[in-house]
């Protein structure tokens, strides 16, 4: 059951996962909008430090919940402190820059935030254990995040009135949450797995409460595709190289049901020879996508509409030149799915 909002009808589109290198908001906005005509995104710049990282940035969106950095990582606190103020200030700076480079823009636009399960698996309670261990804390995080996302989306639409906003929820910890793979705060044990129905319900409530199409991004193995579909996502974003045969079939069922796939195929760095080869061959980088599409028996002419191309993960660790190259390659690879679907 979706929230009633379908993914925008795009053809041969590409986008970024979220993060870019550097600390210059204007340069990042110029890159994200200049390279991606159909689906630009609001960049994240974790190199700025705590509060610009994905956990800190999303903690800054929470309403009436506050977090700060400790030696062990992020921890909830009673009142907003320096880290919260810094996270909100940087987000405002990023929105200013994006607004500047989207004057008169009409079209789809993606923004990202960490989902409730990865937040719960990443932030400690005041007494020191991960919030994931406390069902009440998990519910509070989901509710607070939902309200914060509503406000954030309203602000984005106010600044860029021509944008058809898509929300990406980053849930890299979700597979570990479901399988008991999240370590305790001490690191010596693992927290009990969360029931899949409980996880699904929490995601469904967040998705249902925002009035935009929602994509869930997970760059870990074993993405729970059927769970995400039932929770109401309009799209699933994943590292295509990590798909198993079982997930191939689940992906096929999702596509058949109307879910859009954001296939992460472009290397986020250019260190290895295989990656350098992929970066010089846009059409080749999506050959695996074409092969799977043929095997699943879908019409070739639908490929460029139902599959978007992205890097395999965020580009924070890349050089600025490589980040631009990776986004440009994603665009060319996506277009090749339209021009040469078979």
C-alpha cells in the first residue's frame, strides 16, 4: 500500500545518492543541478564535520528530540546544543545554495534523510545503549522524524515552488536491524532483531504521513525488497552489484507492481582498474541491468522509464573531479538504457 504518490515519470534519468565531496555548498549545488537535468538532489557535505554527516544532519531534523556527539558517537540529550545548531545551520546553507541554482526550475527534485531504523541503530540513549534497544524510543524517533520531514519538505517546496519533490529515506542499517546484526553500544554483543512486521509498520507510518513519493535507499546486502514494497515505497535504491538471485526475483515482482528501481552501478571512486574501466564505458556499466531486464521478461521500451541510474553509494570520499565524472557517467548510462535497451 503506497501513500498515493507515484514516482515521477522520467525517461533515461539519473541522480546521486546524496553526499558529495568538499565543504562548499554552492559548488555542491552547482554540481548536483548542473549534471542532473531530470532529477537533481539536495547535496550533503559530511566533510564539514559532525552535523553534516548523514546521522547528524537527520538528527537535526527531529522535532523535540536532540542529539549531540560523544566519543562513542551520537547520543540523545535533553536540549539542543552546538551540534544541533550546526546541523540546522548547514542544512539552511545547503537549501540557500540549492535555491540559488534552481531558479525557475520545473521538475523532479530529490532530498534525502536517514530513515527511522538506521537512526535508532545509530544514536544512543542518554544512559548509553542504542535507541534500537528501546521500543518506546524507536516510536518516539519515528514520530519526531515524521514531523521533521513534513516541515523540511514544506521548506523545500516553499523555496523551489516548481519542484516535484521525491524523498529518499536512507536505511543502510535495516538489514542488520531485521537480522540481529546491530552491535550494542559496547560493541561486544548484538541487539535483538526487530520483528519484520514492526519494522514494516514503522516505515509505512512515516511514508504514509508525508505527501510525496518515497524511495528507500539501502546500500547493504539483503535489501528487504518485499517489506519495502508493503510499506508503500515508490522506489527502491540499491547497490546493483550486491543483488542475489533471490533478490533478482523480488526486484522483478517489485517492478511488475510499479516500483521504480534506482540501480547503483557507477563506482563511487576511481581507485581500482575495474572501476576505471566502468567509468569509461557508460553503456557497459548498465549491461547487468539490461541482462536482468531481459531475463525477467519485461518490455525493452519500459527499461529507461522504470530504472534510474545512480552511483553505488554516496560520493563523499571521491575527489570533486571524480564526483562530477560519476554523475555525468550516470546520466550517459541512463540514456543508454533508452537508446539501447536490449
